[in-house]
């Protein structure tokens, strides 16, 4: 959600853009010019006062709030507390993964056994946690950056290590569009980060294609999970054999 200070900062820009002086605004609000200057400088005002200023500037309050919210920096990583809240409820975790894939409420309730009321409840929880900004008609804005990643040793990744890794890798990886590659080698320490950058680009390409294909009918899409990894590692069973 946008803070009042963020809204006031945006109003100052709009005031300058509209070429309206403090005296003009004071007259429109029925206030002393000094009071208007002090109020804008402190950024301490009620939302009703913000709405009055919007009307004086011929701005729509809801549109201003949306613009301010859209301008907020997106999260590249959540806090421990945010992730802990997500994994505390399996259904909430499922809805979180759905919104990361930009599913609508209608898609979630059509695919999983949630009532509309349950879906809305979990979207509201994700809004409170800070993953999304819930909007009218149960639409939402994802507040995570394209480069977002779960904390490497945070609650969510630990949950998947404990409950999903073996299930994922037990598959045959032999269906259409499936594959599992494992390559071991020694490369320059300076070049290793370049391979990681390439992997990140593949992940971003996959995420972008997901967004693009949302316009296709459900029968023309299939759910895939892409896992990319690279680390300085040796199989534990080999370690005792080293000289």
C-alpha cells in the first residue's frame, strides 16, 4: 500500500507540473498559504485532505494512489518473516506459487479445490504479507521483481528441500519437453559467474514465455517446472576417497 508520505511527494510533483502555486492551492482549500506549505513539507495529512488536493489539481485519487503504488521498488527477496508466513499454511503456499505465475483467482479456483471465498482470503493474506497488492474485483499487482528469488536458506527453500526435491527428481524426465542434464567439469573461477548469468537469462526467458502464453487457451498450455543450478560441489560419497 502507498504511504501518505508517498502520496504527498507525488502531489508536490503534480502541483509543479500543473504550474499551480502554493497560494493557488491555499485558496482552493480555504487555507492560509503558510499552512499549506507546512502541511506539504511535513507530509502529515489525512487521506481526506489528500483527496481535497487531488480535486483541486483535477486528479483522480485512486489513479494517483495506483501510480504511486506502481512506482514502489519491487522486492528481489523476502524477509525471513515473510517467507515463514508463506510456508505456515500449505494452501497459502500454493496460492503464492500461483500468483508468482500470474494466475487469476478464476484460474486458481478452476484448477484447485478452493471456493471463491477461500481464494480471496488467501489473496488478502498475500497482500498483508507484501507479495501482492490486492485491487478491486480480486485482481492484484505482483510486488516481486523479475529477478526475485527465494532466500537460499530461507523457510521456503528449506520446505522444498524437505518436501519436494526427491519428488521432483524421482521423475523420468522422458516426456515431451522434459530433460535432465548433469555436467561436471572444472572451469576458471572468473568464468563460472558468466555461466550463472546465462542460467539466469534462461530462467527469465522461461518466465517471460509463461507470461506471453497466458493468452492461450488452457488446453494449449502445460505446466512445467524449470530447475537450474550450479555450485561448487562434490558427491558426498566421493569425499572419503580423495587423497
